[in-house]
């Protein structure tokens, strides 16, 4: 799960860079939304994935 979350974070950051620089004009809004969503998912999976398994 952590791997998928990290992968989606990288994809959203890449899309965000293109969107914020104006390269992918109409995709900027979508990139901003995806960045926020996947950042939240990444942080949530980071904290839940670090629980000790005893």
C-alpha cells in the first residue's frame, strides 16, 4: 500500500509541475486536485504503515 501511495504521489507531483508551469494548460486544475488527494493518502498510509506488528 505504501508503494502505491508513493507512486501516485510522484505521478501527481509530475502532473502538478506540468500544470503549474502552464505546459498542460487545462490539466492544471486536475493536477492540483490530484496533488492534494494523493498527498493526503501518502501521509495517511505513512503513519498507518509504521505501526508495530507484535
